[in-house]
């Protein structure tokens, strides 16, 4: 059936009272139930419009694809979803398998997410209640499983939580750590071992706060005082404290015996868990914990210490 006047060739209208019937019904035992063919680049082969709040189109298959889109034009998608009402352009729901699968047999990506709005949202959002939020898998040795690129000056990747790397980690560039020291986890069950305390090695193999001057059993200063966390911790374990090996930490100090000035060598004090200024260099061999970076003219308080090997 053809119509040379530009009007619709076939129109199906159903104005029966709600719930109403179909505007049209097409059925085939062997071919397509509906085939729409448009030779105009500005119109679709099949267009579904719903002004009553329901679906613009509904497709269901017992064995094959619910929807299959094929485009032979490199500038157009096989399936395009557009939503001008603020909702999802495409929504995929599956009871047991993948909700959306993108497969490319050429040089293009399997799935591409673009967001060009300003201030802008995410190019893609992936969330899982039981599995990985994102899993990237590459079978090419020259490409990464997951690659993040930021050309706007921000982070190429951001991870909140524990990051586990199996295999080698190669960094082309600098590593910036927010902590201020390099620490070792040493065993202790002593509740008096706290951040900023000077600790010594005990006969039980654990660390305890120092209790005498110029103690060569000194292990160092427990990191974490003043809200400054260690940048790297070696051998993390339960029932341990992080003792700074190198870097800058805040340390409990007693300046009653001698004022502490920047640049002074520091050692263990008779005041439990505190450091003091070295005034007898001959006794300090093997007992120096570092150099003072900030002063303490008298009494007890905290000084910033540049930790050095003992």
C-alpha cells in the first residue's frame, strides 16, 4: 500500500475506554512482526511516542535480543538513547547476567561514557553491592587494564579505601605522600605506648616508653602525634606501634634539665616517654634519636624532631 500525498499509509487508532486495546497489532509466523523502513535521513525507521507517561517502545523476546540495532554509518550509533526529561538515557536491568554489554570488534571502545555538561558530572558511574565497582581487563601487554587520564589538571585516578596491587607497580613520575615520616611497625601491648612517646626495646621483645637518660636500647619515637601520620609503614601488624625511622615527627620532650633549641641532638630522658637535649656527648653514642626542629625553653611539651639513624 502506498500514498503519494505524504500522508500516513496505515493508521491504527483505538479510543476505547481505559484500559483500552492496542492501536495496532502485527504478527508474523516467520518474518518480522514489524519492519519499518525510512529513506529520509531525518526520520527513524520505527518511532514510538508515548504522551501518557508509559514507555515509548516496548520490546520482548523469548529467545533472541529484545532490541537489536544495526547502523552502517560510522557517525551514528546502532542504538541511541536520549532523555530530555532528566532521567536515564539508557537503563539496563538483568536478573542474573550483565545488564549492559558493549563489544567492539575494531579499534573502538566496548563502552564509551561522555559527559560534556558544566560543572559536569561523571563520564561513567559504576557501583556494585557484592563485586568490583569497576573491573578492567586488557589482553594487550602495551595497555593497562584500567587507565585514567585527566587533561584538566586534576587527578587521573582517585581511590578512597584500601588499594591492593598484585604484581609490579611502575610509576613514571613522582610519588607524593601526605605523611611526614617513614616508620616501622614494632610489637607492643603496653598501653602507655602512644604517638609522640620515646620508646625503647624491652627484654620481652616489645617496645615500652623510655625511663632513663641516654638509653642505648632506644628504638625511636612513635609516629602520629600532632595529627601527622607516617607516609610509609613497614610490616604492618596487630599489636604494634609505628616507630619513625626517618622523617619529621612530634615528640614529647622535657626541657627542665636543659633548654631545647633547633639543631640540638636529642636523646632519651628520665621522664617516662620523653626526650631531652644531649648535654653529655660521650654518653650519647647509640642513644641519639634525632635533631630538634622547634624549641622548648623549659618544662614539658612537644618538639618537632628530624629523626636520624642511631
